[in-house]
C-alpha cells in the first residue's frame, strides 16, 4: 500500500521511506527517491515568490505529471499492493503539499495500492 507523510511525522510512515522532494532533511534516512514525483524547481520558485498561487501550483504540477505519465504508469504497474511504502516530503500534515497530488495518481490508476493520505484533500 502507498501512503504519504511528512519527513517529520514518523507516526504516519509505513514501510519503505520514499522521497518525492528535491532534497531530504540531513537527519532523515530514506530508502529511495521517486524523481517522477519531484516538483520542478520552477514550480517551487514561482510558488515561493508568489508568482503563482496554490491553484497555479496544482495546475503546473499536474501538467508535469501528465508529461511524465508514461514513466508514472511503468512505476504504477510495478507496484505490489502487499508492500507498504510512504511518499515523503517536507510539509507537515494539514498543510498544502504536492504529495496529495501524487497520491491521487496512485488512487486513480492503482486503487488497490492506495493506503491513505495524511493530508485532507
């Protein structure tokens, strides 16, 4: 099953720890990284400097994922629903984060692997 969590909320982590952020905290060990879900730097920069709002971020990140759909589908097809993993990034539960958008792909294309999100959607 696939879950999401913040690096800092270990109670929400199940199985393998998979980074989907551009960087990881120094004191946090991860088991792997899924570059297909890492937001492009331009999206993060524009969001942080106020050039785009949350809706703009969502639209651009979804477009990025659409461009990566062939690679995402290969990964989704390789999943074993019996193996737990958690997609990790920086934002704490309850805050807007791209990991809920990434998990929506899992839920849509491999609902048998959807474990749950730590973020209200």
